[in-house]
């Protein structure tokens, strides 16, 4: 009980990152007073496709791009607002992220050490924008790979939506992935798996089961995420600063092809596999 | 989706533009900025059809107190009249702070 009191104090005084809007999340990660939004709502760069389908757009299309500083160095943050259309990536939303990463790469080529951060809270592609959303997710992925030659690309998945679909692949391409226990990271969301493969395959309403498979703690334990952090805006901002202090990994996770092929080969698909068993198989992590 | 436009007389200038809210379930975003003709104009885009008279009531009441020459744009995703009134009030307070 002696440790419970300081923990309780910290719990009561912390500022939840999950409860912040995307705009406030971006601001929380940048040095105080340095936040400057690009292509904000008054630029009215909303999705042209949603109103055609009778859906109300949001004037920033659910992505906040902000310049500022992290640890005194120039930085750019692209934050997805999960409350708007589930954080889905439409043409405009995705283009804002891809352009932010492209401009950061151009900065590096001109000697400006811009630090890129992605706040990923997304169900993946926006189905109403179909191939345009998919194409722009490919652009984001290409931009991450081009930029990570110069500087760590840092991503945060805080929750509660998580990061799914093509954007989970974008998360996997990042140099450093920060997650909370509330975060989820996976290709298909649990509801999709249940719908396609049946309740016997996966009960999407079983939250304990879902988080034991794709939750932030599990993803960190098997080496698919780098930092596990509490839902605390200050702690997450410190994790982001720390990720840049560590610099580029010797090898990015997505370049460790041999390691991951061996990991896949170690799995017997004829036997059931739960989160605990996967930890036993993969638990050592895959960090460079 | 329905578009609603309303106009009101105004007496005061709006100090600065502000954006509040999010187009989430039961929520709305409000963009409030100085209008260029000294009058107030409201442009509403709502996901729920057929509530034009309720929107007019909420905005009539709002402009019975607020006299700013504002151009207000609302993107609404099913917010209740109470939420709409609170977001409008928040926008006004932030534009004056």
C-alpha cells in the first residue's frame, strides 16, 4: 500500500492524452508556445467527396498539421482526429500527412533538421473515398521510408480508436513507435475479423481478449512497438523527445526481413495461438 | 444533409476568428470570423434533415444577446440544441479573449 499513494497522486494530477482532441495532442507534444498550425480549418480544405454523398465534412478533414519545436529543434506533427469519421484517411486528410512528411524530407535535404511525429488514431482508409484514400496511404508510406533515411519518424498510438488497415502498415514503417496500454495496432479490426471469419474465430466484444492480442502492452512485449507509456500528456511528450535523442535505429523494423520470416516460421498455424503464447515465442523483441 | 442560411443585424465588430468543436457524433464544429458587410451571417451544414425551424430558434435566441458582425459556419453531426448553444457561446468567448 505504501506505493499506492504516490501512484494515486500521479494518477489524479496527470493530464490524459487520450481525452485530448487531435489539435490539443499536437500542441502537447511541441515545445510550449511553438505551435503553429498549417492548413487549418479556415483554409477550408475539406473533403470534396463527402458532401456529394450527403456526409457533413470537417474543414480540416480530420488531420491537424502543426509546425513547432521539439527539444528546441524544428518539428512537424500530423495528428489524426479520431472523432471525425473514425480518423479515416480520405484524399485530403492523407495528402496533408504525406505533404508534411515530404516537406520535412525537403527540409533535411536543405540542412534543416525537422523532426516528424505522426499521431495515428485511425480505422484506415475512408471507405467513401475508396481508391483515392488507398493511393494516398501508399504516398504516406513512401514518404515515411524516404524521410527515415534522414531522421527518426516517430509515431504515437494513444487510443482509444487505435491504428488499423493501411495506416497500421504506415505505423510499422516508422522508426520509433510509442503506444499506451489503451492503444491497439492491427491490420483488420476485431469487428471485421468477427464479421468475416465468424464468432468462433474472434469475439470482438471480448475486450480483454482483443487487447491481449493487439493491445499496446502486447505489441510492445513482442517487439512491434518501442515504448510503452502511461496515458499522460507529459509522459508521452517526454517519450517523443527521448525517441529523437536516441536517433536512428541501426536497422528499421521493416528492414529486418530475415528475423521476421524466422519468427513466422516458428508459428504452427494448425495450433491455436493466444497473446501469451506469442509472447513466449517472440518475447525478446526485434529492436536494432 | 441539409444546408441552412440565416442572417442577423449586428452592432459590434468581431475581434478575431476562432474555431471550436469537432464533427463527431452528436457534435459540431463552429468557425466564427469577422463578416465583411457589418451584418451577421450563419451558414449551417447539418447531417440531420428537417430541423430548420429548431436551428432558427437556437440562432434567434443566440443573436438576441450576441451583436457581433460574425460570419459563422457550422458543420453539424447531430448535435442537440444545447450542445449547439454551448459551442456558439464558447466560440464567442474565445473570439473575445
